[in-house]
């Protein structure tokens, strides 16, 4: 069972984990309507390190990225659902459009993104290189997306 962690405690947590020999992997996203694609992505992400920290876009951030009708589920509900997954150790909310600043602060061992990105198109690539963070790209489950679910409901 994961823990919703305040951002102010994140750097200390990671330092403590590293001091005990643990490795940290992180990813980020909206995780609005959780589906099998999300679950498989998070399970694969967890396989790269001991501890998985999910950086979760806040409601404010999701609206800026996805538009005024999103998120469907509020940040508290999305965080609680993610915390219920056995592969998720911590969830941290962030308000920014991009997790660049928080990634630079936390300096994870591994960072994952969807395979629709490459190091050439990854907005956080410079931060990953600067902090010597390994990046893993994970393939999506075909046809499984929040947008597809919303479109199906609207039909």
C-alpha cells in the first residue's frame, strides 16, 4: 500500500532510501481513469528499482494539460487509487505542467516515460543527463487509454 507524501518530504525520503541501499524509480502522469494500460506501465516501472514514486499531476495541472473537462477524477481520488496498487510505494502531487523541477530536486536512479518519447523528444532529458538518471521507455498497451474510455462512454 502506497503513501501519499508531501513534496517537502521527498528529498529527505530519497536520501534515506539511498542510505539504506534502496534504488528509486519514478514516473509521472495524470492517471485520471485508471485502466489496465496504467497498471501494466506502473508494474513495469517498479521492476527497474526497489521503490516506485509516482509524481501525480494535480487537478490544476491536469486542466492546463488536458483541458477544462479534465480530470474526471479529482487528485485525492486519483492519489488514493494509485496508493492502493501494490507496485506503488509513494505518490507525490505536483502543480506544474512539467515535473522538471521536482525531478531535478529528487534525482531518482531511474525515470520512466511512455515509448512515444525518445531521449531526443523527452522534455526532461537534460535533467536526466545532468543527474545521471537512467531513462527507460515503456510501450503502451494498444487501445488502452483514458481518452479512449471517455470517447467510448460519450458514444
